[in-house]
């Protein structure tokens, strides 16, 4: 749940700590060549370790935070998500895998908005429950480009493909199509990151207040007040999206709506109800529940990313989780101490083994 700036700050912090450790450690009396080779090897191992942390964080399955809603008419919705059918989606993130992830995270509904294709949404719709209350519902949408921004169109399907050829929004065709649908027309969602004041840009119905992509989180941290002001003054719906391409495991925020009797609706009826309520209620249609604390965008705030993240994680843990963390840290420390008990071969001994015995004057020395 780091923004792009926080990821950079995390990497820089790791480099600084590693450099300090290498400078203050005890050095062996070795030649410059041997010392350089040793440092290059150690730096390579450290880099591989950092990459491994990110790979584990992105790809290893683990429990994730789940939103639970008590009122029967409240519904959690993800308005912007992807599958493997997007060009930048994880190859194993099928529509079924997306449904499982959304269900585990507490979403009742998710719009599949792949880049320039409806293939993922069509496949997901085949396994939708007959009624929305019987399981996680996957609805149709698409992500397209418009004047340098990325827009998500909700409630559209393959019948409207001519409006999105080449991955771009063709406004005249799109407007002609949506005007014919009246109050059940598709919605236009402005996604982050994007230019909030693009000249001549397509009019939108909703704006992402939170987008879980690192660059989206960066813009949300930096311009949250401006985005909120646009929502209030222009009566635009502000909402949260996972923008999950299969590379993430945690949702930083949820969008919650109040829709009476949504559990008895069919997926198609629920899709229409969601869009009509957003068009009718504007800025009051959606309540955003944030799990992630807003990050500082100042240099000092970013520099403290690691200690602040560690502290927030510590204070939000249960005591059982804290004890588990302590146990794992001590297990790791014990492993390091155990490995250090094994003596390292001295450089002179290693040279003798490589060079073999040296003969002088016919006698072995």
C-alpha cells in the first residue's frame, strides 16, 4: 500500500542502511582486489534480497484485510479492476481469480474494466450468481484513453465496442450511444493518476479519491483536498478503486453504497441501480472507507517512510500478531548466529589448497 514516492524512499533507506553497515563492520586485512570483489558480491546479494522482498509481497498468497458490513442494505463495490486480459495484468489473474480476491477482501460487487477489451468481463459474467446476495458479482466496464487521461466506463459492454476502438474513447459515437439510454446510461469515471484540469476533456460522472496503484496513491496523497473540493463543488461522486491487475494482495480502501434490497436483484438489475443512484445523488452516493493512512509528500515525511510504516503496523496489530512477529525475528537472528559459529577458511589456507605444495631445493615445504 505504498505510493510511488514511498517505494522510492523505502529503496533509498535500504541502500543507506546497507552502506552504513558495510562501512562500520570489521574488515579483514585483504588486498584491494579481494576487498572489491567481496563488496561487489555482498551488494549483489543485498540487491537480490530487496527484489525477493517485492516478489514475495506481490506473488505469495496470504490472508488479507476484509471489510465486513452489518447493515443489510450496504454494499461494497470495486469500480475499477482488471484481469489477465489487460496487457499489464498478471498472466494467472483470471476472472475467477479476480472474483476470489474480491470476495476475500469483502467486496460484494466488482466492475471488470480491462484495457480496451471486454473479454474478462464476459468470462466473469458466466459465473455470476442468479441474485446478487448469493455471491460476489462481476459487472462489465472498460478502461480507455482520452486526451492523455485514462477513463473507466461503467455499465458498458461489447455492444458499444465501436466507441472504444484502438483503446481510445470516441466521444461523438459514445455520446450518441449513451443519450439513447436515458437514466440507465454508462458512467464515466476519472481515474488516478490523471490531469484534473485537462482542457476540453470528456465530462465525467465520478472521480477516484483513492486508486491503489502506486502512482494513483501518490496523486491521492498530494491532491486529496483538491479532488474533494471538485467533488463538493461540481457534485461529482468520489469513490475508491483497487485497480488490481493481479499484482497486489491488499485493498487500501472500499466504496460503500446504500442500495435497498440489492441482495434480491439480478446482476443486471444491480448494475442499473448502482449507476442510477450515482447519477441521482452525485457527491453523496458513495462513502469511501480508507484502510491506508494518507502519506506525507514532503521530503522529510518520505524520508521517514520506513519507521512510520513500522510504527503504524505495530500499533494496528493484535497481541498475537505482535508475538508472532517477535518470534520470527528471533528465529532469523538465531539462524544468523548459528551460521556464524561455522569457522571461515583463512585466506592463506585457501591459497595453499588452490596452489598445492611448493617445492624448493628438492624438498617439499
